[in-house]
């Protein structure tokens, strides 16, 4: 997992859980991609801040700082589990 010295904010933890919820519902056995990670981070940050660029950009950067890089062969539901661990403060 990503080595981040600061714990995710409450908002970031909430959005990581939301991202995980999406991943386990939408094509959970399909491969997770780096593009999916970026898309979900942007989508949830934009939605939370109603597309206010300065606020959503900071939130998107925080999500991406805490969301682990996608490893080849990882399915969407496996990645969802990783996001939940990060949101719960578990580190590797």
C-alpha cells in the first residue's frame, strides 16, 4: 500500500468507502485499472464539492495520496477491500 505519513481526513475516509461501494457493485470481478482509480477519485471529489474546482482538486489529491496504486491482476472487489483498509487506518 501507499506509504503516507498523514492519516486520511474524515472526508477522505468517507469517499474511499464510497469508492469501494461502487467497485463491489459495478463489475466487481473485472480488472481494476489505474484509469478507474483516477476516474473514481475525480468523480467522488467533484460530486462531494459540487464541482467547485479548488475544493474538489484538493480532495482528489488527498484521495489519490491515500488510495494504493493498482497492481496488475487486481480485481475491482479486491481493490475495494484495499480502499476499506486504508479508510480504516490499516497500514502495511
